[in-house]
C-alpha cells in the first residue's frame, strides 16, 4: 500500500516536473509585461499579433517589421528542410528496413546495430563530424548540407519505426500472394505496403518533427542566410529572454500537437 502511494506520488511529481515549465511558457506568452517576462502585468495577445505582422502598442514598427521578416524567413527555411529531409529519410529508411527484414545476408545483425548508432550518438559529435566532412570535400554550407546532415540520423529513426512494424507483418501472407501468381512488385504494393503503412507514416511524422526542432547539428552545418527556426530562437535567447519567445514556443508546441494528432487520427482510420 505504501509502495503504491510512493509510486503514485513519484508519477505525479514526474509529470509536474515535465509539464509545468511548458505550461508556464504558454501562460507567460500572454503576459503584457515588456521588461520582465516573469512578472505578470495583465493579459495581452500583442505578442501573437506581432508575430503575424500586425502593429501593436508593445512594438515599434522599424524593429518589429524586421524581426517579423526574419522570423517567417526562418519558418520557411525550417519547413523546406523538414519536408525534404522527412521525405528522403522515409524513402531510404523504409527501403533499408525492408532489405534487412526480408533478405538474409551476412552481418545483417551488425548492420541493424550500425543503423541505430546515429540515434545514440551525441548531437555535438555528429554536428562537428558533419562540418569537418563538408569542409574536407569542399562543399559550401547551405540548405543542402542541412538536408544531408539531418538525413544521416533521421534515416535511423525511420528504420527503427518501420522495422518494428515489419516484425508484426505475417510473411505467410506475402508467400501466399506469390503462390497465387503475384509479382514481387504487386505483392509489395497490395500486401506489404498496406501492412507497414502506419509505420511509414509514423516514421515520416517523427522525422518531420525532429527536423523542425533540431538545433545542435543544424547550427554546425547551416550556411549564411539559411537560418532555421530553432537557430533563430537561439539567437533571440542570446540577446535576452523576450516575451515573444514564449509566443513562438507556444505556436511550435501547438504545431507539434496538431501533427501528432493528425498522425494518430490517420493511423486509427487505417487500423479500422
């Protein structure tokens, strides 16, 4: 009985520790105080109006227009990178998962382990390694280097997600399809692909969200003029914590929740 209460208390404290800071960020994104964001000075939507290009009483037009343009430029760069990286990582990760799961070859277990290494490698180590690699081959840092760099570890996430789904697919159904005269392409399109579709969708969503949130690796391999949203926020934090940062963080949280909810919705429809 005592142990159960201690575990319940531990669980409660854990969720408070994790979610209380996020809740504070959301609450203080509506704070009207322009000097000290931790002192509540009334409710306002001006920080959100500022982000969407509307003049407010809290900002002056010259700095506010420039800051807003930089913000949306960073959002546009992040979306382009995230979409490109997630699609490329999903295609490659799915193909690799199928190869390892369906074909028998030497060192398959070693290859599976090798594919998971980028997931546990420290971001700063991977970022420095990628920077040295691009400099060594004479490749200028640009949006392309960001896409290539992020794909090196996002493929691993897709690989693990799709591999877990493949382990649940009954291979006898694929064998029956082949016995009935279906070609390998037909078997893949009509049997295998529908079975692993939830894993592919989950891997794509995971890669997209991680790409949108990545800071450390992208910071090392981003070229001039290719500032992503996390790098832009980091630059704002270096100049001091401002209330608009809370608004940006809240919008990012909302965007992530919408993407996750959409993924769960489509997955549940697919299972039905």
